[in-house]
């Protein structure tokens, strides 16, 4: 006999919001959508975006922000946004989830401590590599990862999306318990029109194996492994075609 789950009020804190949305933002949207369908009240809490124009079936709380990293991200200023504070201070959450260890995470930590509720966080990325790629300074990358590890040490539960990511966080110096919580995937069937467009873009290649990579074009996604595999196939004389779908800094 299934046990009935009490409906909760959940805060999902993240550093991105449409139209500039990365993989972590997509995951957060999925959490909010699915938790809402399960009967919970789930808030998407993030920096604002100019002329956003998006509407969702769950509540959204946005903070005033300024462009950051050439406009790809926005840096929130929740402490300076009186309207945001008026809204969030009226809410009573049962649990909050930080999808980022940065400003979104610090705001989730503030709410968790103020309301004396659990804070769950998810470790998503190789932040050392990200910072090193931006600054080209190993000292800066190490300093940022030290701050990140300190943040995770103040959370009630730390999740990673797979075992490899858990190993990365451990290498950063985190010594607490880690729970592997894979991200879900929402399958979207292709329409007949989409199938026709795909066939025009990728005509049949008889006698060739077709290889497909879907994801962010970033070397931390193991793109070098894909290229090495292709080089090996070429040396072996195996006919193949590699198709990549996505964008990213290493495209």
C-alpha cells in the first residue's frame, strides 16, 4: 500500500533563466515542472532576464541582475532587490534545493538557515576546469573550488549526477557524504516534419556507420574521447560519419 506524500513548498535556486539557459537551467525547469505535476508547489528562483517572455505552470521568482561573462550569464543581486525580498520573505518553504554553489547557492543557504529547513544541493560541473578556462590562472581556479567545497560542507545533503562527478567533487577536497541522483530525461517524439528536415540534413550514407554526439560542445564532456575513437576507426579503415548536435565553446 503506497504511502501518501504530503504536498510541499520547494525552492529551486539556480543562476540561469531563459533565454540564456544552460544544462543546469534545463534540469531546474524539469524539476519544477515534474514536482508541480506531482502536486507540490515548486518555485524557480533565479536572476532576471530582459524581455524574457516565458510563462510556466509553476511560480517564478526573479532577482535583479547584471550581465556577466559576456552576457552568457547574469549576476544576481538579491540583497539589493527589495521587491524580491518582499515576495520571498512571505513564503514558507519545506525544503530548498541549490543547483549552483555560487550566488544562487548562497541565497538558498540564507533561506534555509533563516527558516530552519533542509538545504539540498547538486554538484553539476567541473568548476576548476571552467574557472581555469576563463582566467587561465590555476591559483584562481583552486581558490574558487576551495570556496565551493566550503559551501557544500554547509549543506544538509549533497547530490551529484553520476559516480564520475562524485569522484571529481571528492578530488576537490569534499569529505562529506555524496548521494548520486541522476538527472531525468524527457523524451520528445519527433514530428513528421522534423523527420523530413533531419533526412534532408543527413541523407543516407550506405556502407557507413553513423555516430552521433548530442550535448554541449565542451571538452569536459569527453569530446576528445569521441575524436580519438574516430581517429582509431579511420586508421582501421572503417567507413563512418560523425554527427554532432549542440553548441559550446569548443565547437
